[in-house]
C-alpha cells in the first residue's frame, strides 16, 4: 500500500475536524463520505472536494478502492458499523466511546482478530503534545511510583445541543462520562501506564439537561428528542491492581467557577505532573526549601506528529505502533460499565 484511502461513516460535526486532520497526511486520501442524512454527507464531501457520497454505509463498504473507514456516528451504532466495516475488509478508526458495553467491545475485537483488520479507537487527547511530553517523562520512571491520579473535566454549560442523540441514553449510552470523561480517564491510565483496574465505585447525576439547562451547543444533528436521561455529572474512584487510585470527575453542566476546567494530575513518589498544560512538580533535593514547578517541560513528544490519524495511517503503511490498542480501549469501556453498575447498585464493582 502506498497510500491509505478512507471512507467516512457519519458526516456530523466531528467529521469536519477529522477530515482536516486526516488530509494533513500526505499519504491519506478521503474517497467517500456517508451519513444517514444526505445533506450532511454532501456538505462534508463538497467542503473537501470528494465525489462519492452515500446514505447507506453498505454502499461505501462495498467500494474496493477504500482501505479504511473512520466511524463517527451516535454511540449506539459504533460496534455494529465497525464489525460491518471489518467484515467488508476495511481497517477501522472508531470514535470514542468504544461501544455501549464491554460485551459489544469484545465482539468488535473478536471480529478484528477473525478478519485480520486493524482496529483502534480515536482517543485524541492522548495525542496532544503536552500529553505526549508527560507520557515520555513518565515512561522513563522519573515520576517514581504513580500511586494516585486525578482526571477531571468540568464544564459549566457544555451539554451538546439539547434534544439530540447526545442526551438520549438509548443512543448515547451515557452522557458527560461517555463524551468527555472517557477522554481523560483513558489519558490518565495511558500516562500512568496502568490498565489494570480491580474495582470501581462511581455515581452519576442528571440535574441540568433534564430541566432544559446547561446547553453548550456542540453537534450538528437535528433536535428531535424530548428525552434527556443521561448523566450531566459523574464521579468515580478506580482502584488499580498495584494499589494506585484514580479519581475521575466530569461535568457537562454544574454551578462552578470556571466555564471549562480540565486536567490529569499524576502523583508520583519522586515527582508530580499535570498535563493541561504539561507541568512537573519536584524538589531538587529532599532538604531544599525551594519547591520547583517546571512549566516549560522540555521533553520530546513520544510521537512527533501528535495526531491520531497520522498514527493510524503510519501504522497501516509503515507499522508505526498504534498508540491506542483495542485491549486498552476495552479496559476503559469496562470501567464505564462499572460506573453505571455502581450507580445502579450503590456499591463498588469488582472487575
Ligand atoms: N474525539 C472527539 O473529541 C470527539 C468529539 C466529538 C464527538 N466525538 C464522537 O463522534 C461521534 C459523532 O459525534 P458528532 O459530534 O459528530 O455528532 P453529530 O450529532 O454532530 O453528528 C452525528 C452524525 O451522525 C449521523 N448518523 C446518525 N446515525 C447514523 C448511522 N447509523 N449511520 C450513519 N450516520 C449516522 C447523523 O445524521 C449526524 O450527521 C460520537 O461518537 C461522538 O462521541 C468525538
């Protein structure tokens, strides 16, 4: 293969950003767009000068000149479309969250193995330059033992367009935790290099969207739903096999000081780190009173391109290791499932 030829399944809001990102790679082509809503497939295709546009995913999958697909549709359709695509011979880059449940995710992984197609989940926050720098430092062991971590993303009024699939549990699976919580949870485990959770205690709340409050406006789907039955705030404590604890907090809407506050904070025995932006915290020697906060972190990003599409294309063309493995994405999905179960039962869930 000299270039990777893509089809896009779903031509909603994120697909416009993704097409831009994909086409920065000199060996990537966008051949066809698809969306159940024809006007959206056309809009995306017109913007990037693409001839072929479809409403049926099966028609796009049937094109022999397409090597890979990027899937960005409501979460309910993630697993089924990924499976159809791989059975049609396409490699898959799937948007987050992986699926509606770990059982669905496991089936996707099984089909990826059966068909020999490459599969990954597009956890783009792992690819930020600052995340990559801290990851590179953490990998050297310089932080010591990372025994505690906080991952949080609080939005004051950030619910995607009210009345769309984002607020409907049957289509989205969950709300803020599936939309933005999943990013920082995944990034936190990646930075810690620890994908071995053993138990989860979590709670979710629906306090704003159900009252028609807290909208931020993301998404270009039409508002057709009256339901809002997903979380707009979630929190979880995740205990890891090695004794470390991860505290995850996320809101789409809440009465809070900042419009948007997000970070991953790593507590290491030798150094602390935070990722938005990259910072390190340490004492140059144990008896020195001057505490150091290093703001200009000099590390080289582990992947210089800092781009999920570049990583996927480079993997297909040159075997660059995939940054996000299906197994890691499955672990994240298991934690999301456990938060939902813990919310239902009021008890901690063993994994
Ligand atoms: N990585 C990120 O940072 C990021 C950001 C936003 C959204 N996303 C993910 O991308 C996906 C899409 O989100 P969005 O913001 O573009 O939503 P959106 O509402 O703007 O667009 C969704 C599009 O999917 C189309 N659609 C619905 N069902 C379909 C189906 N079965 N087949 C084909 N098309 C279908 C709709 O017509 C719509 O055009 C979601 O899974 C979301 O979680 C990821």
